[in-house]
């Protein structure tokens, strides 16, 4: 039995069987490019398997060594990878600059950090394991652009030809001179390995006189500049002063290029993964560095608490109450995982959980209420009464008390909203209820939330809160 076969046998013990079978086929038969930075949502769709099951399978596969996980910082403009990391701990909170877009961005875990999976070289060697050996356009497709760019597979080369004036491969320390005709377009000289760019605004009357431009590629990330030139002949001198090959190309920044880069698809974000129960179970504290503070622009928090738990212990005794509370925790953990969320921590009889979107948190809350009623029905008495509060908004992902946690006013408001809840109440703020998918969910369940304004401790203005009857 090969190492890969042995590891897939291990994977089958912890992941969905259909998803594991699809993974085995991928490793055995897929072309190299499909095994580099796999987009899990694409994989799930193509193989007709569940998204949550796919994420779980890839996480377990990475943990045992079948795949390598990568946390890639993306430019929200062009979709290019500005930085690639083996761990979230390496992602910086400072600004990342995209030369192609001539813009700087502070990394957020929502849409700027993707998580992808590449087959381990121990299992199958692919061309992307040696990226400097990839042809230019394969390098751009597999290494430079993120998994959210929806690049065509059939006519990709034709589209590239339409937007490219010229291109050259420069070995380390090498020089080249290109002679080309500048069209009356906005042109970009872009080098994806060092992420360097020079903009040329080509306008005015055409000229027959040769124009000259010299560019040096190094690792200094010099600011992107724009210069004016006239349509006509250009002598372009290029020099690679790095220890890696360079791949400069001259692109026409017109409608065709914007159309090519404008095609987007869903990809697995860092925010989504941090709110995945399997990820938290597998990686636990090995996520963020102690002093790391990374922004999330939108995350949904759900807090629960048992009403009258002290009286419960007094009424039924410690042993019976302990078993009941344990059953309650088990049910909540299962529901959170089923809705694609993650339990951040438990505090006494309370639970704090996160979800990537408000509708999943709301769906979990409705399931929780049903689960508590089912537990009560089996005992013939109303021993378990759950109070739930939900809020969505920005926060910081941090490391606290040796666990990945969250900090900010959104967390505080979610906790305060739960504190307002009465027996069997689900309270949610406007940002949760007004979410389009949340509204559809409530309509399907025949629920009409009742609105109220509440003053919350530590919050200056009153907050609009909805009760789900």
C-alpha cells in the first residue's frame, strides 16, 4: 500500500465517504493545475457533495498530510495573491499594496484572505510545486491569481493574446530588450513574481521616433508610476536583479482585461473557516499569534444561556442537573456544526458561537429552541429553557487565554441582547433580521418578528431588537 492509499484509509475514518472518494479521484486523475490551490466550493459543486462536508474533508486531509493548506492575502481589485502563507499567524495587520491596482489595502478576513489546498508533494508531485518552472500564463493562473478569479478554461490563451502586447521570461540576473509598437491604449508593464508595475498612458498623435523605457525588477516594491507616451515604436529595456526568474508582460488595460479579471466566484475565506467547528476542533490554539489582531468586517455572534439553571440544580439534584446540562451542550454543539458555525467557548451554562452569515445563526437558534423542547418532552417537564441573542457586525479576531477568540463592540452587543431574552426567547438585532436570507428563512417558518427598542449597557444609543415568537 502506498503512502497516499494509507492516508486516504485514515481519512475515511473521519470524513464523509463520498467526499473522500471524490478527493481520491482528484489526486489520482486530475491534471496538475486542478491540484494547485483547490477552491473547495468549486470542488463540492463539480463532485455533487456538500460544502460543509468538503471543508471538513480537506481540513482532515491537510492535518494528516495529504494536502497543504495556504492562507493567501488577495487584492480585492484584481484578485491577485499579494502574500501566501502556510499559517494565519503569518498574515500581517499592516497595509498590503497591489502594484497592478496601484492601491493599498488593510487585510480583513472576510474577502481578502482565502484558504486553499494544494496536494502534498509527498502524495503527488505537480508542476506548481516548482512555480519557477511553470510557463508564464500557467504561473499567472495557478500562482498569481487567487481561487476566486473565474478564469475560462477553453479560450484562456486567446483572451490573453488579446490583452498582451508582448511578454518575456527573464532568468535571474538577466536582461532583455523588447521592440514593440505602443497602441493608443492605457498600457501596463506588469511583473507578477516581484509584483511590480509601470503604467503607460499612451495618447496623442502617433510618432515614428523610437521611444525608450528602462525598468529594473528587484524586491524593493518600488511605487507604481504612470508616464505618458505617444503611439508608436518603443524600445523597452528590462533587467531582473532578483534571485528568481521574472515574467514581465505588457498588457492593454482595456475592456478585455477588465472583463477577464471581473469574472468572480465564491471562495473559502478565512472568516468562514474560523467559524467552522471542524477547523476549531482540529487546530484549537494553533491559529493566531498572541499579539495578532485581524479585522473581520462582518461576523454573526450567537449567545445562549439556560434560564434558571441554579434553581434546576436545587430542584432535581446535582447529578440529574449535570446530565441535563451536558445533554443541552451536546445538542447545541451539534446544531452549531450542522449550520456551519463554531462554538467559540462555553461560560458556565452559556455558549458563544459564530457564524459566517446571519441566516445560519438564525437557523441554528430555531433548531436550538426545538431541541430544548424535545429534551423537555422526553422528561415530561420544562426543565430546560434557553435564552438566545444574535447580533452581526465587525470585530477583531484575537488570541485570548490560549484560544482563538473575538473582541469588539459587536461581541458586547450580542451578549447584551442575549441578556434581554426571557424564557425561550430568541432576540436578534436589525442587522440579522434585515439580512435577505434571514428574511426568507423566517418567511418559510411563518415567523413574524416583533420589533422593540432597547437600551443596552455600554451602548450609547438604543438598539432595535426583534423577538422571534
